[in-house]
């Protein structure tokens, strides 16, 4: 019996690296597939006016990469080159060439240019679009972190009649599509005199059912001993929320901030409905204006604007990903 167990363990030990390698290879292949649209977008934004952006198949990777040759000039996909020994002429070793030259769809622009980005900022009010999107997204993030955490704390740590019913109603609102409440929300903004203002974009994003539920679950995971220690030290409910719960839920707060920022930054439908003033347009509306222009329409400029719109979200994720750690009790003790 022990011998068979040893054999099975040995087989598992041999298969485990193989399975991990296959899994890693599958993930890398999937990542490459996901990155293809981004590569095409960046490639289009770097093409000059003399290059064809509608070439089929599309051009993606650097042209100089496909001008390399292997030391063996006559390498083909199926045939091994015939080498004659001794090799008297080494001149062909100085020229590098990729063996498969028919993968032209992976080529980068021949001469990458920044003309599209220069025209994007000089001939279009992109700075205004970026500023409006930044203001709206930042205010929406701050409002969400404040209101969702204040609403989640009593639902997680206080006992009162109807707490489960309130939580159920809040979560049920996630099932309601925004298109259902869009017209009543528009009428409300008109009555409040907020039409064609940036605050009309912030108020619908000020609190979300997803944020309340996420922070409520985070507050439930905080040990009750921390809350009791705060009360012994003289903290009231608000002080306990600020000094214990907020530091303990740091990872979930940052996660919520990223979700809200991305959702608000890329929102197109609601700004399209509530805004008529071009000076108040956010970045998605501004890019739509570039794409719908009849006179100066250029896909290179549209691609450049799309790349610019991705950069803040990418930078935010890179800056905040190290804070998304399961460190609830440690942060609460430090606070």
C-alpha cells in the first residue's frame, strides 16, 4: 500500500509542473488576445497621413522586428537549411531575418509619428474634456466613499428593527437598469436647476448599492474586540466608524474608489442626456464629437484620444494596486 502511495505521489509531482506550465501558457495566450485591440489602437494613433490605417490585415508590431533574419538565410517553416562544412563565407551571418515573413499583420507603423496627439490637443479642447472628467470622477469617488461607508456601518454593526429589509431593498436596486430611472432623474435635475452643470453628473454617482453592500461586508469582518476597545477609549459611534472601521476597510475602500472612478470616467449615456454645453463635455462625449465630425474627421486623432483616455485609469490602477491587500485588523490597530 505504501509503495502505491509513493508512486502516486511521484506521478503527481511530475504532473504538477506540467499542469502549471500549461496553465501559464494558456493565460499568456489569453492576455495576448486581449492586448491585440490595445496594440491596434496605439498603432493607429502613431501612423502618419501617408500610411493606410485600413490595411487588411491590420499592422500592429514594429516593422524593424520583422526585418530581422536568422543567421541562416534560407530558414523555412518546414525545411531545415542545408549547411556545408566548413563554412567559408560568414557574411550571411551578419544579416538577421525573421523566418516567417508573412505575418505582416503584426507590423508596427513604419515611422511612428505623434502628429495625431499634437493635433488632438491643438485643434480640439481635449484639456477641457480631461478637466471636466477629472472633476466629476474625483467628486463621485469622494462622495461614494463617504456616503457608502456611512450607510454601511449601521447595516453591519448596529441592530435595529428592519435592518434586513433595508439591506434587501438596497441590494435589490442593483437589478434596476439605469435606463428605467434616467427620465425621472433628468426631470429631477431640471427642477433643481442642475441641468448643464457638472453637479448633475456627480449626484447620481454619489452613492451606489454596490458600494454599500461591499463596505457592509467589509465592516462585518472587523473583529468586535476592536469596536469594544474603541468604546472603552471613549469613542462614540462616529468616532468608532472613523478610527476603527475606515482603516480596517482600506482595501475595500480603494477597490470601491477604483470601480467608481472607472465607471464615472467612462460614462457616456448620462452626460449625453444632461449636457448641452460643449464646454462641460466629459472625455467620452468629447471623443464622440471627434468621431462624428464631418469636416475634420480622422481616425488617427480618434485613436489618439482613446489612448489618452485610457492612461489615467491605467495610472490609477498601477498606483493603487499595492494597497489592495487583506489587511483589515492590522490597519485598524494602526489607526
